[in-house]
């Protein structure tokens, strides 16, 4: 029964992972109108689905990067297996809830934050609460890039910088090269440039991120004794995860797409091509070189870079600042939620504890969804001018803020800052 | 802080690969667009009206050649995604990429 809750929660996380990250691949294509919004999310959803099925490699040891609840083969630690694995299941459940709640909260305020970091944060928090500080793999064992520092913190700092440099360089050169060419050549060419590179990012996202949830669910199945093979993943887990991430992607996190495509900087097709190919190249190169980076951080960095590289373009640093702030607090915030959930589940105990944790998640999700309804961002208004609608989803603005009022309170567009 | 060293080592490699592929290929793509535009000739406006430009086949051919290089780069990316999904990785040992088990 607890297992069923964990599986449902993991799929829910996979779903939020999908719609949270649609923006990474498609925000630029949508903002430059290379693809219509609905077409873009449908394309990205299908590619995520294909990507999820392409990954036959088992990502069972995904939690090993940050916490010590599994051994090297992927089997759960023996001491967590008492009472049908309920110790491990509660940690995983609480961690997933932490990740989901943080994903929804950042979506509500329209900020792209890393779903993997939210998941890791939730797991770290739940592990600290359940096993103490020693249960967390803080710094690895020194043989390779590992642990919270090596797998989460350092890549988070470095990836936006790398992506921004690549995209800024690309944008600057592209503008040099295409300067003075008739628009009929550049518009059509860069439209395809964007679609191609965005598709690569979507596919890579499907193979990487769906795998994480597959690994977590399989871990839970092993802990409860319903699965024993650490080399393979049950087919239904694979199908369910692929569908969850694809559906989430198709739903489209319009608030985040809007922030990334319109809020950070105003992009044209050439910039979109540079940003998205920069992102695709950095994501693929980093996973080839064993230095996996967060898709979200890379995509955001490259959009920012394309704003820096285009002569005369302005970056809205206030928006960028809010994003960086969200990244910094993702890990601790998701961790706190994860830890709180573990304590609640633990104090109530047993099945009842897990049910209460699950119900808290449902309540929080419904509350945030209702809150989002008061100020909807959808396929219809995702491309509205950023400065003309300062009441668009921005942290701290109340739903009933009237346009005129918020136009006064909103800091002036940072056109002069560049 | 051994992690810090590993991270910096990984970071500069990713940066170089990112610049070559992520900025280099789009620039080739842009050059391709430029060649196509040059190959199509430039229309000029003068007193006798609009004159269509003369076509330059060389520019068109060069443009498509550059696009082909870019497509090859994209295919390399695709190969990598599929290969790593199946537990393989790309090896650049022989300069040209080959698929080897991880």
C-alpha cells in the first residue's frame, strides 16, 4: 500500500518534471514563433516519449549521487528493509513530495528551476531526517566527481556560465555572418535551425530525466520485495514513466516558457538558433564527458548568453536575478519540505503516516493549481509582450494587482543596464 | 576539495566542446544561409525598375555543403543520445566516432 503511494507520487514527480522542463527545449522556438505554441509542446512531448523508451540502460543507482540508501549494485541498504522496506519507502516518498512541491511552487511563480535538484534536495532532506547527516553523500569518496558538492553544487554554478559563453559567442558570430542578408533567407533558415536544435534537447531530456524516475520506482519495488532484478526495469514502470513525462511536457509549463522565452531577454530567430544549439551541444557534450549538467541551468544560461551576444539586446537582470535566487534555494527548500514530510510520516507511523504525507501533497498541489487559475498563462497569452503585462507570473505579485498599479511597483525594464 | 578539481577539469572540456559544436555549427549554418543568399543573387532597384539578380550556382552549392556539415553534426548528437540510451558511448579514439560499450 505504501508502495502504491510511492509509485503514484514518483509518476506525479515525473509529470511535473515534464512540464517544468518543456521551456528548456521549446521556449525559444515559441517566443520567436518558429513553432506555434501547441505544435511546440506536442513535438517536445513526442520526442520525450521516444527518448524515454530509447533509454534501456538502468538508472537504478540514481540516488547514490547524493544519499546512501542503496549499495553500488542498486540494491537497497539492508538495514532499511525491515517491515517490508517501509523505512526506505518513507524516505523516498518524503523526498519525492519535497521535489514535487518545490517544482509546483517554482512553476507558480514562473521560474525555471532544476527538477533533478528538486528531487535530490527532497531526498537529501528526507535522508537527513531519517538517517542523520551521515546518510548523505556530501563529497563523494575522492575517486571521481560525486556527492552533493560534485554532482549538484559545482555543476549548478558552472553550467549557466559555460552555456552563456557558448551561446553569447555563437550569437555574436551569427550576427556578424548574416549581417545585411535579406530577411527571407535568415527567417526561414533560422526557423529550421531552432526546430532542429530544440528537438535534440527534447530527446536528450527524455532519455535522461525519465530514467531517474524509473530508477526511483524500481528501487521502491525492490525495497518492498516486489522486484529483485537490479539489472532490469519492469516494463510497466518504463511505459508509465515515459507516458508521465511526455504528458507533462505536452501540458506545457506555460508560465516558465513565458519567463524563459520572453522575460529574460527578447530573442529573434538567429538568437534562438544560437541559444538552442549551444544548449544542445553543452548538454550532450557534458554527458559524453561524464560531467552531467542540469538541462534547466544550461538552457537558461544559453538564453541569457544569446541576449548578451546580440549587439543592442538587453537582458532583464531582475528576472535573471530571481532565477539565480530560485536555483540557490532549490536544494535547501526541497530538502526542508522532504525532511518535514519524513517527520510527519514517521511520527504518525506506518501506513497512516504515508497516507497523511500523500494527502498533504495532494492538498498543496490543488492549492497551488487553484492559485494559478487566478492568473493564467496559456498557449494563448504565452507570447504577450513582457513589459506590457508586468502582472505576468512574477514572484510576489498578488493575483488582483491591477495593471496600472503593478506598472508602478514593477522595477523599470532594465534596458539601460546594458 | 578534490571535487573542485574534477569539476574544473570537466568544465573546460565541456566549454571547448560546446564552443566547437554549439557555436561552431550554428556559425557554419549561418554561413550556409549567407552562401544561399549570395547564390540566389541580389535584386537591384534602379530607374528602369527592379532587376532580378544573376544566380550564382557556386554559392548555392557551397550553401548546401555547409548545411550538410551541420546535419552531420546533428546526426552525431542523435547517435550519441541513442547510443547512451542503450548503454553505449561514443569513442573518438580513431578520430571518427565509433560506438563502444560503456
